[in-house]
């Protein structure tokens, strides 16, 4: 089974949110003034950026946050 571009984008966003969260725990690892949106944009391959929206990032972030809070 091959992932669709949307599925790939969801994986990229989710992964970028997780990595960004880890980096924020150690500020020396993160360049100054890097927002989560900037980080996600840098992590997203060019061919997937056409489908990237703030609403999609927000939806994934909400889902990831809710899932993580349920595990705690």
C-alpha cells in the first residue's frame, strides 16, 4: 500500500511537531525565534507544501496534543 500525499503530509506534520517539542525542552538546540510553523515548513518536502495549510497543522497539533495528554 502506498501512502497518499495527504497521508505523507500528516506524517511530516506530526513528526515535525514531535521534534519541535523535544527541541523546545533544550533551547540550545533550537535556532532563536523559530516558531513551530517555521519548523514545520522547513521539514516539509517541496512536493507536499502545496497541500500544507495552517488549518491542517492546527488539526494535527490538536490531535497530537489530545493524544499525548490522554497518555499522561
